[in-house]
């Protein structure tokens, strides 16, 4: 795969080249391919990618459950793990939003830590946004045969403005056509611990989402957040759908031949 | 109003299995949000107006004592009376006394969520005074003895057929014996029945969208004109409003009106916008001879100066619930009290207590759609998170959640141990899930697998294990 960055980056003054990947806990545990796809996309855009070993989770489960003490401790750990990198790239709008928007608010009573959190926030980017908005990537060379529909995950969309970037890159994927949902911006019902704390509501929400997905006629569902993807994949599969579910980075990195989320390996 | 917020989870079950409700919600979800979107797009300065609306309300809240007293001075100078009600009980007593002093047998009411909040109808009935709801939606649910399910569309949970049945049952004794099925016919029949009640009413009671300090006016917007009949025909007009409704000037009201109707129904402006400024003056052709404003606090002043203050900016447009996927799934009644949806999830714990309404701020995915449409930019997910923090601090978070969090947090804060545990979990999940690629049931994950399959990770280990194994080399799995 060759990523054409030479022409389009000329108007950016020296984009960051040494970047750290924040893998995210879900990608680490359930879908390592997303991490490798991110590495591939970043390297082909001319970056050197490092994966700081002390990173774990961004702390959202604690933060969103009201456990501010744990959230602060975890945030401090993440801040330390990513010190010194020009850019921190996250293949998730939700975790990216946590670093870029919420960390500083955890340290309102601690100016030194707040400054560090703000510094990290300024260096943190969601993967699609980093590729398109910072590095100026405007196409990839990947191929994927099929019709895909793209779900706009909530945090990426509303906290980070991720909407056009993945679609722009997907346009350049050979053989791929996009068929939009009626309401791609409506929440899929995942919501972290919400989906197990209020399973009936979550189920009603994801059922509506899968109906919208199915009505597009797409054979592939893409999104930029693994939590949402696992939720929608799990529901589609429970409903007996054959729609393949993948993280958008996998398709962009020309890794569309690996088994879809929740499907056994060795089968496409 | 009696709260059932404590039974949120049971309420959810009831709502999800109610086919009429689900029919109604399906329409609401598309209709309101589409109309709001179009209205916002037609007005280039809409986003700037939202900023100004937020700033106006922030300024009013920062100087609330000043503007309330200014409002009182103006109302008094006009010959009206302002009554201060610290609690719901005070407001009920004040209004009851006023109605008795007017010798009232019936009170014509236009829609007021604050009246719901203080359970005014029940109180008036106990006094032998008949409250007549004159807003069509409120009238329908009054006939059915139901609480409102939406702050601007109180009967939005009902289908047309249900309304037809209700009218048929209640209007037949009045001589309307035919069961109507057409929307316009139903409205016409309600209009005829209600018109008689306006003429008979001794007191008119309305809420207020805004209280304007510089003029002492209360401002009301409706689409039915019922408020205008409620406040001009009877001899006494009582305005019931909560204290955060006060704004400095008419100029400010103009800004707020421009975002209110667009956010609520997608209209440029509601059909009727009415200013009530004191009682009937000599020479006026009509109007009430007595004009009273009851200002309700009921826990609101305690929010001032706290991290929760932003909730008081609310202008009750309903956009947050119209765009909320949780509200869209369960409707308003499941929230269990007066204010449903995202704004209800932050107001209700404040007004009736966290112990009673603790589920509400938790039942959100934090999708942020509410905040993205709020005309006064209330950070609703952030406020819900503050409630969760207060619950956690006070040990009101359910024990299994606390224990799970504690264990998870213990591991996350020890990255090396976390790696070993997750590598083991990854290996087991990959191994046992290999054949199918997913799980239909999984221990400790019943909330998930009851409705969805759980994807198994592929073989090969966690990302970090693979990365380390290859010395950080760029391999493909």
C-alpha cells in the first residue's frame, strides 16, 4: 500500500513524525488487528510509531461511573506513559475524546497536573482525524470488494468532529461503495457499562440501529470505535445477519481479508 | 406528582412492551428532530443565537436575586402581586388560598410543568375546585388520569386511536355520541367542549416561559391560544413560574424566543406569543381584575453556585428529549416524574432526591446528542456525570458495579499484572470461541449475551503481547 502524502502535506508545517499509539484496552484484548492497521496507516504516512508499554486503559469506565479518584489515578498514569511524544494517536473516538477533552477537567484543583493533562490533550488525536486533518492524507491504496455503511460513533462525531475524514479516505478504497444509513449519527446503544447496566434499553437502541444498517443493503458495517462495533456485530449476529463488521482502519490499511469481528478465522 | 423514578427499571420494561407507546415514539423520533434541523439550517445565525441565549441565562442566574426583586417591584407597581413559594407545599397553599378568595369553583389552566411539579391539580380537587386543563394534550391526559410524558407534547405517548377512544368515552355524556377518527374532527370537538369551560372559569392559571424583569411581564408561547383564553376571560389570573424563568429585558426575550420554537417544534415562532403585564387597567376592554405571580423555588436556589448550576438555564423546549435515543426507546413515563429525558435526568435528582431518582442520570450512553441541540448549551452529559460522581461518593452506586469497578481499577493501575491477566483472558476467550468466532452466552456477561453475541478475539494474543513478541516490529497479525 502506498499512501500519497507528499502533495497534500505541503501546506502543513512539519507534521509530527514520532507518534505514540494509544492502543486502547478493547483493541488490545479483542481486536489487535485494529492496532496493527493503525500502525500501518501511520507508517505509510511517514510516521515512526512507538507503543509505550505502560499504557492500559484511558479510564473511561471509572470516569463515567462517577469514580473520580480512580479516573484521576488512571489519567495520571496515561499522562506519564505518553510524555515526550509529539503526537498520541488513538484508533477510537471515545478514548481519543477522553484524552483530548476530559482529562484536563479531572485536575481542576491541581494546576501542575492540569497543565500536563492539557499538554497531552493538545497532542492527542483520533486516528482518522490525525491522518486527514494533521497529516493531510487524502487517499489510501487499499481495495475492498463490497458495499459498506459507516456508523458515526458518538464521541468521535460530537467531541472530535469525526465525520468527513473516514468517508473521504474510504472513497479512495478500490472496489468499495458506501451506502449511508438513514440515521448514521444516532447512538448504537453501547455506552460502555450502560449496555450491561440497562440491557433492555441498550437492546432497543441497537435493534433500531441494526434495522437501519440492514436497510442500506450494505454487506459491511464500518465504524471507528471498537466498543460500538462489538455491540452492533453481536446484535447483527444474534439476528442471523451475514453483514461483516470491521473497524474502518482495517479496511483503509488493506487488511479487509482478515476475519470480521465475531466471525471465526479462516473465513471471510 | 407521585414519583415512580425509583422503579425506573420496571418502568422501562413496561414501556418497551407497550406497542401503542412504541408506535408513537417511532413518529416522534423522526418528526421533531427533522423539523428542528431544518429550522436551524434556515437561520444562518442560529449557532450565534444559541451562544447569546446561553449568555443571557447565565447572566440572569448570576444576578438572580437582583432580577427577581426587580420583577417583583414592576409587578407590584402595575397593581399585581408577587408571592414567594420556597417549597411545592407553599405554592399549593398560596394558589389554593387565592382560588378560595376568588370563590372559585373551576380553574382554567394552560399547560404548566411547574403545576405538575407541585401536584396542583390534586390539591385543587381536594379543595373542591375543578382544574380544567385547556391545552389539548393536557386535556387528553387529564381525561385519562395520566401524567404528561413530554414537556411540550404531554400526550405524545398516545396514538390517535387512543385519543379517539378517550374522547368518545368522555364526550358522549355531553352529547357527542359519534366516535371520531379524523384528527381535525377530534380537535374541533375538544375545542367546542373546552370553549364552554373557559367561559365558566373563575380563575385562569398559566405558567410562564419567561418573566421579564424590566417590565414585570410574564411571557407565554403556545400553539393553541388556550393560554390567552385562560388569562383574559376569568377575573383572576395566576401565573405560576419557577424562579429561574426570570430574564432581564424584552430584548433578551426576543433572543430566547428565536431559539425556543425552532428547537422545540422547528417553527420560526409559536402561533401565539403573549405578554401579560399586570391586571386589567382602567380603559382596557378585557383582562383579569386580579393578577398574581407565584414564584417557586423548590430546591433551585440550592443549585446556584454549584457545578450543577447550568441546569437552570433550561428554557423547556424539549429538544433534548426529542433527540435522546433513550427517551426515544422508553418514552417519558418511564422516567417516573415530571421532567423526562436528559433534562429530567439532571433536574429530577435535584428536585426529589438522588436516592429516589438515582437511575436517571445513569441511564444514558453519554452520546451527547442532547447537548448538541440544546438551545442554551447545557452540558447535559457532564451534569449527569456529576450526579454519578455524587452517587459514587455517597455509596449509592449499586454494589456489583462498585465491586467490579474496584477490581478493574486495581488491575488497570498495575500495568504489568494487567497484562498477565488480559493475556490469559484473551487466550481463553480466543480458544473457546475459535469454532464460532463468538459466544452466545458468557459467564458474568449476561447483560450483554441476553440480547447479543459476544465476539471472541482471534488467536495470537493481545496486541501488546504480539507487539512485544516481535520486538515492536511492524507485523501483520
